[in-house]
């Protein structure tokens, strides 16, 4: 182990002009789908990432999903909490109504 004072004076270290010990650059598979990344970047650049009804990509995905599950409509949410709120509103639950929930689970319920 080199002491910090010796690092600056060691001629074998690459930072002091020494030769690299690793000749091949190490790469990793990040698991990120390049095409998906580019599509997400396109949505972010559009400025339509968070507003009621979503943007064109959201609408297209909702239509495709609705068709896939055999429904006329699908509506995506940005969180489980938003999905639960929508389900309650769609069921006719109003402020002050009693709703039974499980005794354990996520805080949104």
C-alpha cells in the first residue's frame, strides 16, 4: 500500500507517466434497452411528462394495453396511490364515506 506522500512521486503510476496495467477498457452491460432509452428521452424533451391525460406516447400505450386486455379503455397512473384514488372516484366514493381496507399494506390504502 502506498502512502499518500509516495503516490505523487511513484513513477510507475499512470498518473505520474507510468504505463497502464490494464490494456483493455472494461465495459459493462447496464441492461438498459437503447431504443427504450431514446423513446423516454423523446418524451422528456417534449415537456409532456406529467399532465392530465398524458401525451401521445401515453395515449398510444393506453390504447394498445386496452386492446391487449380486451377492454375499450385503459388509463395509466404514475403511482399506486393515484390508481387507488381513481378507483375510489370511479366507484362513487365521496369525501366522508367509509371505506374498508386491509390492516396491513402500503400507506396509500
